[in-house]
């Protein structure tokens, strides 16, 4: 019952405040109004319009996190966003993969695994991160990438499937 209430409240808040735009005060207001929906939530959570999160009660959010417009997060397997994580527009985090039964994926159950984004990591627009992936601290995912494996700390990845673009030494602070 608590999960349903949290999901309903989250959806209601994002829907009813969508017309207000995405100015910083509105982003912060949404974050304050939905903080209780998560397993854990740090201060200064900012949520843009059009965000959808399923299974909010299985998601932990650090401090100073920004979730951009249109992000879709399916947290059945658990999601952890570290401090200062920034999700770009239309990022997809999918913690559940379909399984096949009798040659069809239609009625196969889900195979869930958590997704973890480390402190200060960032996703560009239209990134997809699949079940069981850990993105390291300070890592960046280029726009349009599909991440199917772990990303080390400080590495920039891009492409389908995502591959390293630059090593930690190449990144300027």
C-alpha cells in the first residue's frame, strides 16, 4: 500500500506542477514535495517536468541531484543516485529485463538487478542504462549511449553499446 501511495503522490505532484515550468524554485519544490516517496532522499533534489519513476520506494537519492525533463526510471530492482548526480533529458534507467518463456518475451517474468550512479556522475540526453550497471564516481555518459556494463570512476563512455571515449587522466577538473 505504501508503494502505491508513494507512486500516486509522485505522479500527482509531477503532473500538477508540469505547467509551472522548470525554473529552479519549481524544480526544488517538486523535490521537496516528493522526498518522502523514496527509500532515502538528500537535500536539494531537483525534478523537472515529465519525469516518470516507477517503484520510488526502491530508489535512494543523494544530495544535490538533478533529474531532467522526460526521464523514465524503472526502479523495481533498486536504483541508487549518489550525491551530485545529474540525469540528462530523457534518460532511461531500466532495472528489469524481460525473460523468455516458450520462445516469447511477452509473458516472461522480469530479471531485476540494481543500477548505481556514483557521486558526481552525469548522463547526457537520451541515455539508456540497463539492469545491473554501476556507473562510477565522476563518470560521464555521452548523449544517446546505451550502457550495458559497468563504467569505472572518471571515465567518459559513449556509443551503442557504450565504450570508453576518454580515460580519467584525459578529464580536466
